[in-house]
C-alpha cells in the first residue's frame, strides 16, 4: 500500500525505458509489487514520466509492451498536467510549505537570504546563475533538516544509520538500504516541516523493520503521531513539488 506514497526499502530495479508519445520522449519507470496481479500504469510524480507497476515475476518486456499499447492514454494525461514551474527572478516557489517570492539581488557575493516575514528568498549574483545557486541552497537546507530529523528518530528508536544522501527521485520520497544508508528527495524542503519530519521517521524505522508490517507502523506512529496527516499531504500535494524544474 505504501508504494503509492513513494516509500520502501532500497532494492535493485528494472532499467527504465523511453517511449515516444505524440512526438515527445517520455521516461518509463518500472516498479515491481508482490501484491500486484496485473500491470498498472500511472503518471510519475513529476507529471512528465510514466510508471508501470508490475507483478513480481512479470517480464520487463511485457511491462514495456503494456506501456506502448497505452501511449494514447499517456498522451491524454500529459495534456492535463500543469505547466512546469521554473526557478526565476520574481517567480514563486514553496519553501517549508509556504509560498516564497524569488528575488535576484544582482550582488556579486553573498549567501541566499531567507526573510520568513516577507516570505522572500533573495539570491545574490547574476540572474543567469540564480537557478543553480538557489537549488544548491535548497539542497543544503534539506540536508540540514533531514540530518537533524534522522538523528532525532535514530536516537528515539535506538538504531543507527550509516549515511544520508540526497537525490531527486521521481517516484519516492525516501529509501533505506540494507547497509543502513538513508536516501531522501531534496524536494522535501519544499513541503511543510511535518512532512519532511515524517519521511525521516519512516526511513529510520526501516532500520529496525525492513517491511511495512504492523510492527513497523507501530514504531512509526509511536514516535511520529502526525504521520497520517503528513501522508495525506503528500498524497494530495506531492506532485506539486515535482513541478519545480531547475535548468542549470
């Protein structure tokens, strides 16, 4: 069930593919699910890719053929998607769940300045470098918040993690590898703090329980009482976090 929310223990995946849909190259990602009895097709969280859920023993070639037969449906879904959101001067993005206006200061040096009252993010340097500088800053903020949350939950759950890395996953918000490495989407910094906090609790709990069984959820809910509310936020608004496109 929780695969819908983009969480699971890290495992090897089938190689992605690319389909031409109405003259557009669309990435196709394959996800195996032991509970699946048939192929299921949906758009990825970024609104630009397709995800095929497949039974555990199904062949990747069959899943790809299923996607190829569904190009008309994919094209129709792509048309319905909102336009990508770009990082630009006077643009607006979410930061810790609140809309912030982006300002290019034009100064040669300095750090990104966050004004929580005015709800602005002021980025120094030439406007051409704004996407890179702001994205680097957002990733650093995400790493700081996720590290702090992971440490808190690791202590509370009497466990340890090996390392933390940030990625830009299309279909999950976090993952936990068997060797104790945690991986998170940097885009969680765009979501409300309770959402980022919940993802950290979820992945740290996998260090104790590498499954989504009753003991796992008891552990999560014991230490993270807002888990249900955070899951609902991701279900309703998670795709918005992937609308943000950064061209560096």
